[in-house]
C-alpha cells in the first residue's frame, strides 16, 4: 500500500483504495456484514455520543494532505475519537451534522 496518495487530493474518494470499494460496494453499510468486511470498519451509535468538538488547528504530521482541522467525538464510555476530514470537505460542517 502506498504511503502517498496520487491524484486529486481535494477529492475525498481519492483516499480510498478501489479494491476496498469493490469489496464493499454491494454491502449494506448499516448491516453487520459491513463491520465484518474489514477489521478497521466501525460504527458509532448516536446514542453513544456525549459531545462533539471542532478544532480548526491542522493535524501535525498531515503534511500536504488538505484538511481544515480535526473533529473530536466524545463517547459515553469516556473515550474520544479523533477524525481528520480529508479533501475539500468542511470539518466544521461535519461537526455540526453530528451535533444535530
């Protein structure tokens, strides 16, 4: 797997390996089959979210990969998940959508 992405870095789909897309394209994303298709797949239930925050500071180490900050999702088990929204997408808008 290459460590750098070739192509349009503003396109969020450029970051997904086409072989992976082919493996899941016919799977219902709300099914357990989606979770079993790859150990990296996960789902967070809305009821598990206790808070969400947007941090406009860039993620250190992301280099030239375009992003406009980080989204932190706090869960009721005390953990916090950090998400970097890549490409020409708004992390602030993602945060707002999770809140609502």
